[in-house]
């Protein structure tokens, strides 16, 4: 019969230590979430643009223009280190990634 290991034994072994995610893994996961959310917003905006009321259409145009400006900015300045800081400042994010 196999001996069951209890939680205290697991804590004492090196195998139990959970692997921490690196900053790159966290950033990639977050980037994927943002990309998915932007695609969802643009799809909703296109739907509102085609079938919404006049105020919804105006809002949809604004959203699409904003997304296009952000895309243009990131394409023209891909390695600009201040870009991320400025975007964080714009959205009021002052925390560093842990």
C-alpha cells in the first residue's frame, strides 16, 4: 500500500515550492487579455455602428477612432520606453508589476 504524504512533508520538500510566474509570463497573459477585450469592443462597436441609434453610432465611431489611434501609436513607437509609462499615467496606474 502506498504511503500517503501529508501537507507538512510536502512543504518540506523542494518539489512542493510553487513555481512563480515570471514578469514575461504575466505580461503575455495580460497582453492576451487586453487583445481579446479590444477585439470584443471593436466588434461591439461595429455592430452598434451598423444597427444602433444615432448616439450609439457616434459612440462607436469614437471607440473605433481611439483604438485606431492606440494601434497607430504602438506601431510607430514600438520600442519607445516612455510609451508604457505614459499610458499607465493616462489610466492612473502607478503600481509596478510584481
